[in-house]
């Protein structure tokens, strides 16, 4: 089985700034699948127009969740195989909380935080990877489209303080649910751990301060969980600055 993972370049001391890309690469390592990374440059060439996507034995697959579902199904459920139906239901519910709701608040922080315009503009330039005149004019257009997307979702129609509150409520729910456990289910990580790691790490590793980050850092159990996952599956990054991209 040959897997080519198409995703963004490393950033913020993480394998990827995108929680969806980070989630999928973490899963590939959890499942023990060999893979090659191709860094996306320019237009995303997936069927959905979003990252990540993979080439699996020459065939293209899009959407991190559907990719994981496919790999689990055709390979005997190497990661979530021991979960009960009730645990699978809990896992799915919390994954949806993070991917469909918390994500919007995290995107607002990265791309649109009104208190940090220089940082969000720098992040946009770094992710898009354009320089010169294009690097000056394209990122604001992308930020405008991000703002429109969050508005259509519904979260972006609220005042800034409400957006922070709604994201903080999600993180608080995750923190209370995880409690004192090392992993989300049982004695080893599952797909839920990969997703939680990806979202919590992407919030706390963003290198400027905002209310959602401050509130997340107070949940020591979530932060410790993300650090355990990083050390377990990306030991090459644990004590290095590899992948840290300056925003200026």
C-alpha cells in the first residue's frame, strides 16, 4: 500500500498548522502506515478543494474523516477496533463538536482576530506561501473569504466576545470529559485522541494570545494530552524548533 499525503508545510512547532492535516498524519502514524508527504504549493488539487488529501495506490481520496474511515475499514480497524458501539458514538459526537464548531472559533483566531491584525496577516501569508506583490494582495482576499465562510456557518454572525465564549464552552466540555484519563478511551490512543490532539495543539501553539488560547491553557489535562501525543507520534519535534515558521 502506497500513501502520498498532500498537506501544508510544518508550522508553530507542529507537523502541520491545519488540525485536519495534523489529525490525518497522526492517524497514519498510529496505524503504522508508511507514507510520503507532498507539501501543497498553490492551488489545492483535491476533489473538495481542501486539504488534506491522499493518493492511495494511485487513487485520490479527500476529507480527513472519510480517509480515516476508509483506511480503518479496509485494514481491519487497526486504531478503533476495540471500541464499543457506545464509545464510537461518544467519539463521533466529540469529533463533530471539534470539527464543526470549535474549528470555526479556531479559524477566527488564526485568520481574523481583530486584536492581532499583524499576526493574522502574517499567518495568512505564511500559509498561502506567496511572496512579492501576490503575497501582499492575495492574503487579504483569502481572509475576506474566510470571514464570509464563518458568517455563513453562523458563528461569525456573533460579536467577537460571543465567538470566544462559544469556543471556550467547547474546550471546557472536552476538558471535563477527559478528566484524569491519559487517553480518551482505554489504555491506548484512538482516533478521538488524534482529533483532540490536533485541535488543542493548534490552539495552544498559535504564537499570539487570544481568549480561546488562554482558556484552553487552563485545562492542564488537555494540554498534557496534546504534549503526550506529540511526544509519542512526533518525537522528532518534541525538543526542537523544526517547523516553526516566523509570521513576519
